[in-house]
């Protein structure tokens, strides 16, 4: 269980996260949603220990910043891609925290092999990461996160650079990871996709949590529309599944079946 | 390779081969010259065994060639390792050890020594060049605003400080036209000043810097990733970046003050080693140090012998040999990745 209590983060004079309180159960998928500048990425960075903060973030009762053994994997939106590094070498970096930097046990090489297989990358292990397509790179990032054997996995816009086919493939993979007990926290601009996969949606605006709850109830809430200045509308598919799309102008309550 | 395992990222055999290359280069470096020495006798002399070299040959080996080869190896190792570290820190394959103003600062320091040094030029020059290099990099950090500045801010600050130092150096040269030739010759790099005193002080700083860099080399891989990714792998990138830049600057400033500006080693050797081994990991740093040392020892051998008895500036050799070889490796690597 992750407990975030009264969490605030300041950049110079601006308070970019204000009194955040969240309880995230283990083995669940929570999706952070909100307009640009809402504080989603800052919340992820703070959980990684990059940002000084006031308040507390605890994992199973222990403060994250002091818990060096806690393994939090991070899948970035825009990775820094080293030139001339092979897929295997890049994925092996994920073992660094467990094995120690520069060590590569036979066990680690087994796990890297296994995860390359699981992400359909086997056969590409010798290819240079800077020659990969967006979809392949995303799979490599997921593979590196997987070999970390993390307790928590943070994903920053994991599908933003992908076509529909690869979006679904990546999200299905994350769902499988969640099923193994890993706690998933992601940011996603596509709220429809977020609601489809995450059981829980956390709406953020201007550094605050507006609403936090079960996905299907949150996407019908007025808070979601208000977070986006009423510029989104929710439509229901015939099977009852909601689709959220941008509205040209403030739409108020616009719901219908498409 | 066992089934269900990926290949090892690094093998000790690569490091051992690089060390062997350095040993061979050193042996060639002390053996060849206007007077060629017998390898068997050289080894016996160095190991203190009977039937070694005697008289002039012994002096030639121990007082002239050996300090020069050792200094060349130290400078080569310093430049190649610093280059590799700068490339990781700045995530830029074209970064070289002179990036943050170390070269321009050292150049300015050397010019001040040459234009004001009077008769005691060589005693003052290394100290001035060293201080110039270190102060320029310190100024770069100051201009960038803080110790843990991000790489792109540091890079721009380095360019500004470097340009300022170069402008000041040009101004001093124009005012003292007699200094033009010695400054120019220093800029092209030279190992002719090598003696055991220079080797001792240069070796002291370079070995400390290399020790630090090799110690942190494995963690340096984290700097090739974004800061968020480094944190998730348990590394604080700002701290590592600062230690890496400080140690690389110490090595560079010492190398420059001992031998002038020897270009191309810092870029060619890291790419050469990474290209040949097909590995980008910083675990290659020790091999890069060995190969950089071997490369400069061989380049110096060329500088001494090609136009013998005249000497070529070593910087001319490093670029003349290094550039085509580098292009060859680059082309082979690109072909391999396609």
C-alpha cells in the first residue's frame, strides 16, 4: 500500500503540488489524469525521490525517500537514448540496482533473456537502441522496467508515441504486470484508454487532486469536465463503455450514444 | 553462450587485450628512435637483470626515452578517459575533454607564462596552464549558476568561458608578437619537455583522477539515461556528474599543462574502443585508458621518427593517423547497425 499524506512540492516560489492525500492499494493500476501543468509528472518524479517534498509518501509504512531497497521502475515519456548501446546492454541496466552497477550475474542474464522474450524482443538484443522504432523502444523500456523486478512501476504517458495497435499491446503487457502484484501508477492523456485499463482514476488540476475513485464513476463526474474547463464530452458506446473526446467549446453536460 | 541467457555485456579479456597493447606500445616506444635499442636488453635493464644496457644506451633509455614514454602514456590515458567521461556526462558523442574551457583556459595560462615568463619559461608554464584550465572550468560552473547544473547549461557556459579565454589569449599574443611561435608550438602539443620531475607531478594528479573515474565508471552508465531513469535505478545523477566532471577536469588540466593541447585523442579513442568492442558501457573506461595511453605512445614514436632527426608536433600525428582510422571504425559500425 502506498500512502501519500499532505504532500507538497515547491519550485522556487510556486507550489506545484499542494496537500496531496492518496491511498493506493498494492497490485492496482491508478491513472493520473489532468491538463498539462496539473502536476502529474511532478508527482511521479517526487515518488522517485528526485524532488524535495514536505508531507510523507510511504510504501507499506516506510517513507519512500529513506527506503533504499524499494524498487520503483520508471518508464519515461521521452527516454534519453544512448548512442551505440545494444538492446541487451540497455535492458541489463535495469538489473543495476539489484545486482550492483557493472555486475551481471548468470541469474540476471537469464532474467534479461526471459523478459526480452516476453516483450517479443528476442532476436533484436544485438540491435542498437538508437535505431529502434517508437513501438520497439517502448517495448525495450517495458522490458528494462520488468527486469528491475519492481514493487511499483511508474509510467509517464506510456502510449503517447505509439499507434493504436502498439498502444493496446503495451497496455495489455502492463495489465499482465499488474496481475503479478506490481502496483502501477501511470499518467495518460487518453482518458478513454486510461479508464479502460486502470481500475482507478485520479484527476489532478493545478497541483491538487480534484477527485480520486473508481474509473467508471470518475469519468462521469463533473470534476473531470471541470479539470478540462468543460472542454471534453463523454459518450457511451452501445456496450455501455464510455468514450471521452475533446469538445470544440465548453460543452456542459453532453452525453449521448455513438 | 548458454541457452536462455543473453551474452555478457563486458568481458575481462577485452581489458586484458588493451593492457597488452599498451605494454607492446611502450616497448616499441622505448626501443625505436634515431638509435634503436635491443628489446631483450631493454627488458633486462628495466627488470634489473644482468646483461642489460650500458653507458649512453642506458642513459638514453632511463633518462630520455622512458620518462617520455611514461608521460605520453599518462597524457594519453588522461585525455582518452576524460573524453569518454565527458561524452557520457553530456550525452554527446562529440564531447571532448576540452569542452568546458579547460583547453582555452590552459592556453591562456600558458600564453601568460610565455609572454611574462622571461628566462624561466618552462618552470612556470605548466603551473600557469594548469591553473588556467582549472580556473576556466570553475568559471564555467560559476557562470552556469550552480554545481549541479544540467548538462546543456554547463555546455553553453563552457563555450562562453572558452571564447573569452581565447579572445584574451589572442590579445596577449598580438601585443607580444615574439611569443607567437612558442605559443603556437605549445598549442600543437609536445612531449619534448618530458623528464622524471614532470612525470612525477603529472602522474600524481592524473593517477588520482583516473582512480576516481575508474572507481565510478560502472555507475557512469546511469548518466546516459534521463535523470528520472537514473533515480529509479538508485543513482543520484547530479552528484555523479559533478564528481565525474571534476576528476576529468583534473586529468585534462594536468595533461594539457604537461604536454600542450594534443587534440583528437579524447574523441577518437573512446569511439575506437566502443566501436571495436561494440559496447557502450563505461566499464570500458579502463580499456579506453590503456588504449589512449598506447595510442599516444605510438603517435609520439611517429612524431620522433618520421622526420628524424627533426620532430613533428604530436598533435599533427594524432589527427593525421586518428582521423582516417576513426572514419573507418565509424563506417564499419554504421554498416554493422544497418
